[in-house]
């Protein structure tokens, strides 16, 4: 029987079981509500989905995002395909290294370029970042490990003192695809997405469904704070990120075969854990759900 279970924990995914594949359209409102309230939803499935099936599941949460953005010269640039393959276990070879040249996705692991091990939210370098991201497990490390880790950025905001909250009101973060001044330990991300326009988003974001405030920061792509001296803005961003990682509620998803995990980029940050053996597979299909301009 279809069931959405909410654990006692203050922060963890809404756990969805008893899902009859393809017969899910009547659960759209309940799933959207669970995502807005909890920030993460996990659907446990009996088998891997065909692409069409996964698309229909993603659409229960909203339209699938076509990753095309506006460029500085007034054109359009496709920075990804609608369905992405996250191959986080892929081990770099010298041959591929040579082919990629200057291209860098910003990961920390020299051997596994698809492994994103710093807390971030997705798609922040675009004007209307994806509201949600959906991962469907295709191959998991046979010897275990490799959870996806989350922190609750609503709690990160709530825990700030009143003076800090006042200071953050109306501040905006400047983002760019190519981030030469990456915040350590992050590496500079480089790629053709540099054609995209630079964007700014509010540092404190109001959730489009629940209206609750959250810190909205992505140090993988953030440059500085709009209108503040660069060094001052960057120090504040780092301080807020450190605060979130230290104090906000945290939870990790330990993957089972065929899981579909959905997270709300307005409420949580996420990262991959690299604690699985080099050479083991860890692969997902990924779709993004369209979002409005953050407010
Ligand atoms: O590999 C993971 O656990 C997270 C991947 C990720 O950051 C993403 O798909 O946006
Ligand atoms: Fe991500």
C-alpha cells in the first residue's frame, strides 16, 4: 500500500513505500507537500525505472527543467541535457584527462571527477535555478558507502541571532558558472558555461510553497555579495556556510537499489560522501525540476 512515512527525527526524508510503478498520478499533491515540508523525499522502488517512467515520476513534482540559459551576448546556451548521468564512481584515466584539458567540474577527488563532496545546492548559476533535483540509483558501490548527505538550511537560518538575521536581509549573492576564486577546499570549476549571464540570488530565500526562510548559499558557484567589498562579502559567506555545516540539522541517505531521491534546493544543501572503494560504480540518472526566480 502506498505510504508516506515521516520519522520522529526533526530532519530526514519523507520515506515513500508501496509505490506501484506508473500508478502514481493521484499522489502528486501528497508528494509535493512532503517535499515542501521535509526538504527531501525518498521513494523506494521494486525495480529500476525506464526513462519514460522516471520522467513521469519527476513531473509529479513539476515540469522537467531543460538546462538552457541566457548568454552574455543575448543568445542561449545548453549547459546540460535534460537527463544527466551522474557517474560519481568513474575513475579518471590519463587518456580522458588529456581529452578534458581545461574542463573541470570542481570536484575534490583527482581520481573521481564526478564526485561532488562539498555541500552545495544545484543550478545556482542560472536565473531560475531548479526547484528540486531527482536522482535515480542505477548502480551502487557493492561494498557499501557513498551516502548522499544533507543539511537543513531552514534550521541554519533559524539558529542565527536577530542581529545577524537583520544584517542578512536584502543581501544578494553573485553566482557564476566559472568560479576562478573557488572557496577552499573547492577547486575552480571551468567549462563552456562561462558564456551564461552572471546572476544574483537572495542570501535569505523564502520558500515558494511554505514561505519559510532559509539560508540560500552555494559556495561551489558563489563569487561574492552584491554591493559589498569582495573580501567582506566572501568572509560572511564562508562564516555562514561554516555555521550551517556545524549547527544545522544533518541527515544522510544510504542508498538502496532503485531508490529515487528528490531534494528541494530551496531548503537543503547536499553532497556526496566518497567513502566507497575506488573503482566501484556509483551511478545515477538525474533530472531537475523547474523553479521560479528565488525570492
Ligand atoms: O552523488 C551524490 O550523492 C550527489 C550528487 C549531486 O550533487 C547532484 O546530483 O547534484
Ligand atoms: Fe548537486
